[in-house]
C-alpha cells in the first residue's frame, strides 16, 4: 500500500513537472524560475533592498521575506514589503526597513499575484505604475504612505477582483490626486476603500453617486481629500452593507445626508469638520448598529439634542456633536446608553439644567449610571442649575469638562469620590461656596481647572492630600479664594502649569513653589503678594507672570545666568526698583518682556537686542532715561514696543526702520526730539498704532502717511509740529472702514506653543486720549480708530480729505492754528464718537449734517470763529453751551445769544398780529355796514308810507291796479 502511495505521488509530481515545462515554467527548488527571476529583477530596481531583502537568495523564493506562495503550485500569490515602523519616528529600525527606487514591470510575470503591500516606504514621489492595472488577480493593493504622487492611474479600474484598495497618504503637499471616478465604478468587488489625503478636488460633487455603484462596499475612508460641494441625494442605495463612512475634514457644503439613516448596517459615521448644515432628524437615533457618530465642527447642524439622545441606540459608544447649533438639554433617557464611552456636546446652544436623575438602565450587563462612560464634555453651552449627584456616580469617568456654562450653587462634595478622574474643568461658571476638601482624594487627577467662578473660603493642604499625579492647576479669577498653607508645606505633586492669578495667595511669597522642579508656566498676577521676590523664583519657570502685585526689591544682576529657558517675563504693576540688568540679554530666547509700571531707573540696556526672538517689549511707566538703544533695530520679530511715560531723550534711532513687523509703537510722554523720520511710512507698513504724544518732536508731517495702510491709531499730540496737515491723511486705508473685534486676539508661537497675545500679556493695552479723558482699551482695541494732532502748531485749512476715513471714532485737532470751515460732508464720519476742534481759527457755519452723527457723544467746537445758527437738532441737542463757547458770532440754542433772524422773525410776528387785529376791525365794520344798509333799504320806505298818508294811498292804489291787470290777463288766457 505504501509503495502504491509513493508511486502515485511520483506520478503527480511528474505530471505537474511536465505540465509546467510545457508552459515554459520550470521549478527551481520550490519556486517557478520565471517568477524567481521576476522577483530578482524587481529587487534590483529597489533601493535599500540589500538590507531589507537580504534573504532573497537561493532557489526557494517562497521562503524569501515578504513572499507568499500557493501551497500546491508554489506560484507567488503575495508580496508584503510594508515598512512596519512609523515614518514619524524616523528611527534606525525604520531606515533599515525602508525601500525606495523604481517598481519594475517584471511583476507582471506573477500571474497569480493576489496581495501586494508596499505601504510605509518612501518611493520619492514616483507615479503609481500603470501596469498595476494588469495584475488582474489582485484582491489586495496597499500603497499607503509610500511616497507616491501624481494622478491615480485609471487603469486600476481593470482590477475587477480587487477587494481592498489603500492609497492613503500623510503628506498632502506631495499627495496623489484623482481626475475622475469613472474608473472606480468598475471595481465591482471592492469592499474596503481608503484614500485619505488623496486630492479629490477635480472630481466635483458627484463622487458619492459614483461610489454608490460599488455594491459590496463596506468601508469608505476619504478624510482630508478636498471633497467639495453637496453630498448627493441617493434615491436608491446600492452599498447596503456599508459599515464605515469617514469623510472628515473636507469642504462639503451640504445638508446632512438623510439617506444615511436608512443604512441599518452602518457602524461608524464621521462627517466632522465640513460645512454641513440643516436639521438632524431624530431618526438618526434609531440606527440599531451605530457605535461611532462624529458630526463635530460643522457649526451649522441643528436639531433637538433632547430628541436625538432619546433614540434607541443600543450599541453607541462614541458620540461627538461639538461646535454645532444643537439645542435643548441633556435628557434623562441618556441613562439607557449602556455602552457609551465618549459624549461630547460642547460648543452648542444647550440650555436648561441637567436632569436630577437618569432613567434606569435596561438590559445592560453592567450596573450603575452610564457604566462605561469615560469622557463627558458639555463645555461652551448655557446650561444652568445645580451639578446633579449622578455625575459623581459615573464610576469609570476620566474626563469631566463643564467649562463655560452657567452652573450655580456649590460644587458637590461627592465630586471627590471619582476613582479614575484625570481631567476636571469647572471653569467659567457661577459656582460658589468652598472647594470641597474631598478633592484631595482624587489620586488619579492630572489637571484641575476651577478658574473664574465665585468660589470662597480657604484652600488648605488637605485639598491636595493625595494629588500625587497633579500636573496642571488653574484657580484664576476667584478673588475671594484664600490659599492658606504652612510655610514648610511640601506638596505631594510636581506641577507643569500653575495659575493662581486673581486669588489671595499673599501677603508672603508662597515658599512651597521652590519644591516645584518641573514648573513650566507660572501665572500669579494680582495675587495680593506684598513681599520681596525670593532669589529662587528667577529659575523656577520658563513663563513667569507676577504682574500687578506689590512685589519689591530689584531684578538680580545675574538673572541672565540663572534661567536661560525663560521666554516670558512679566513683572508689571509692582514696586520693582533699580536698573534693568544687562545680563537679561543673555536670555536670547525671551519673547515677552513686560517690566512696565514700576520704578526702574537708569538707561535701557542695549543687550536686550540680543533677544532676537523678542515679540513684545514693554518698559513703559518707569523712570528710565537716556537714549533708545540703536541696537533695537536688530529685533526683527518685534511686534509691540512700549517705552511710554519715561524720561527718554534724543532722536529716534535710524535703525528703527528695520522693525518691519512692528504693529504697536508707543513712545509717548518722553523727552524725544528732532523731526519725525521720513522713513516711518515705508518702514512700518504693518503699524496699527503710532503714539508719539507729549514729546518735543518738531517739523512737519513729511513721512509717507499713505503707506501706513494698517494704521488705526495716530497720536502726535503735544509736540512742536508745524506746517499744514497733509491731504494724504485721507489715504489711511485701515481708517476708511469699520473694524471688527480682532486686533487684540492675534496668535503667535511662543515657547513652542500657540499663545494669544491676550493670554501672553493680558492683552495689548493702549491709553487713548479722547472725550477729554484718558481711556484704556484692551479687548476692544481693534474698534478704536483715532487721530490726535492736538496741541501743536499746525496751520492751513481744515483737511477735507479726512472725511474719507469713515471708520474714524476719535478725532482731535484742538489747540492748533487751523483755519477754514468745517466740511459740509463731515457726517460721512458716521462712526465718530469724539470730535474736538477747539482753540483753532475755524470760521463759517456748523454743518447741519452734524446732527446725524448718532454715535457722537463728545463735541468741542469752542474758541474758534464759527458763525451762524447752531443746528440744534438730532444728536446736537445732547451738547451744552460750553461746547460752543468762545465763538462770538455763533447764536441759537444752547447758547443764550439769539440769532438776528430770530429777532426779525419776532418783529414780523408782532406786525402780523397787528395786521390781523386791523383786519378784524375792518371785518367788523364791514358786516355792520351791510346790516345797516339792508335795514335802511327795507325799513326806510315803510316809515315814509306811514308818515305820508297820501303817498301810502297812492302806493297801494298802484299796487291794486297792477294786481287787477295780472288777474284779468290770466282770465283771458284761461
């Protein structure tokens, strides 16, 4: 029997050998010769193959690395040369496994090839070979993150047996792109399609209709593909087995595709960060198999959160509706979501309070409220009321984010019972009462933020008892909260970030901080600290904000030697004395220096110019003297420079013209002199605020004003400037339009992090002299558009071109020698809030159109030569007589002096009254005469006939004859 079996085996081998030989295919070892030679040719085209493919020797190619053969025929059916190590690490292991070079057409000899994976390599921007479309037995093709670029070859549409296609990339700038999808409709066997970061922008809006022709498609990944237009409405759904749809972060401007709720097989939906809009039907909440739904970042999706979360989702695990316009509140029925792990409804329009109790969980394997929930994000809404007790019953919760709502009442003590809590943010609410001592039991807590509430009471050592993992602590803005710990206390944690600004930390400087060895950011401004600064503080953190306290002493001369990692230093608003140390220039990475509002003396050290990345420099409101260092011209990244309210002298350094990125320049209230340099207009093209007020500058405005296209604030008041005001003042483009609130919200990179100027320096602040007072602007600085040329020696006529600056809010030309008249079209300055033209030589009338300046709340036209009647209507009725005084020819309300026309009108009125009286007298006599004449005409003959009887008889005899004749005539006719 064994002999027969052996003989049969030999016959089979003989048959196969003869069959293959007849086809020109001979076996060498356990591999077809033609396929072995094809693989070796393929290897020779690759770079890096000597290391990665060192096993490709010998006759048995089926044992080579990455090669798979069919068991019986030994034909090659798979090539797997995927680089298993991520490109981001760029490690030695990745380099050893990396392949590049060319892909040769010898692969076509592998007639039975079903599986090809070249992903994770770097083929240096070569095209995907067209001949791949001839590998007709391919079931699996993975070229993802392989460094390919150019058009995806339409020949891939010939792969009718293909079930898996992955062309995804992580480098969009060198990405593949698709011209159309007609070829893809031929991939009738395709089940999984991954083309993340392949450029689809040329395809148009019919991409979904094309993909709907793939009947077996189950997984679709097209994120970051530049898909545009609406998502097609599908009257018939062909891919009824679709389980994954991922098209996040595209440019889809579309209503939410309602047909999705008809695909019962769907498990994963990610449509986040597109431009979807419209109402979300509650029917979406009835998808029985849905586990992951991400609609975040669309901004305009609406719907009832209460209805959507009342659906019958049984499998839902991940739900993210962030940054949309969902309304309503969180329903109690959410307690039925047994498997929910992640819920994020942040940045919507939720209102009302959280339910006091959740519905009982039905058919859940685990007990308790939302037993699987790990993350709960409800920030940036308008939720109110108490924090319900069921929150503390979420046993597996690791993240609780309730930031920026309107929650009230004390924080529940039970919040200290979370066993796995790592991140908790209760900031920007209206919570009151004390911080529960039980928080000290949150032994897994890494970050705690309770800033900007109304917390009171004392924070003691017990609040931090077991917080050994705490890295971030934010308590800012609770002005009544008091930190009271022992001077010998050693905290159990090592913080990275600490913000206790606007809390009661003082009066002594907290000594426990010296034990914090990992501190990177320290915000302790306005913390009621009134001691000297300990020496160890200077080396404690790379961001140090101790502003607005009562700190005393001087900055140590060796500050530049103690903390070379310092990039942000703010000591403003304290009582620091002495000089600015020269060694500060050794900290070349400094990006923000704010030493304003102290009592520093001496000169400004030129070594500051060594801080080549300096972005904000504020040395204002000190007693610094001497000249501005010429070396400041090296600070090419400087954005804001404040040297105001010092005793600086001499001229502006010529090197300043190198500060091309300067946005704010405030040199006001010093002793600077000379002409304003002519290069300012060309050098400071980005300048938005120029303040040279109260110095000794002279000459005229010769610098190119029209080049300052970004200028919002121009303050040259209280100098010795002369000449006429140039017509180019009307060419300040940024002042010709209404500004939005954006000026102080700029972002920049600081210390390898994105930090807003608002956060970095408590906002850019400027003092604007307007409405006869000093106004400080910070958050609304972008709304200020101001020109102040007051208290100089300007002459010439009023600059009519100034009416082109329709965004102007403050205009002050007072205390000069300007003549001419106020332009009749001054009402074009419809944003104007303050106008001061006092103490000049203006003449003519006040334009009536000024009464239409509805925002004008301060006006001073006093001490000029204006004449005529004040147009006392509209907005002008809100100003008293002092605003018009010193103009002897002005008249009318609100002044006491009446206009001559008024007197004339009054006299004319009196004569009219007299005429009216005279006419009345005439009318009376007229009617009397008529009555008298009527009486005489009727009664006169009557009295004559009574007195003279013969006349009476003759009269009636005549009347009788006439009557007789009339009667006789009637008889004849009858």
